[in-house]
C-alpha cells in the first residue's frame, strides 16, 4: 500500500501542499499544488511513471537477451 506524507507550506489563507508517496520502499516527490488531493495525485503520477518505466526497461532487457539467445550463429 502506498504511504503518503503531505505537508502544508505558506500562509494559512493561501497554503501550498507538497506530497511524497512511498511505494515498495522507494519515495517519490510530486510537484507542489494548491490542494492536498492534487499534491498527492502529483506524487502518485511520478511514482506510477517511474515504476512503469522501470518495468518496461526490465521487460525490454529480458526480450533483448531472449532474442539474442535464439539467434543462429
């Protein structure tokens, strides 16, 4: 389960929120936002994008290795 840490910065009448989400032991910082919910969504987007790229990179590397092992010398 993701764990969010959200902070409020600035004047009480015009706060800015900053959020970090922890997923599988890794922390991802999102862009600041005007609402807590939007700050958490920003952090979630960074986490999802980063983890998805890592997953695709691993699949690509595996596919590349698999293809090379099937090549005829």
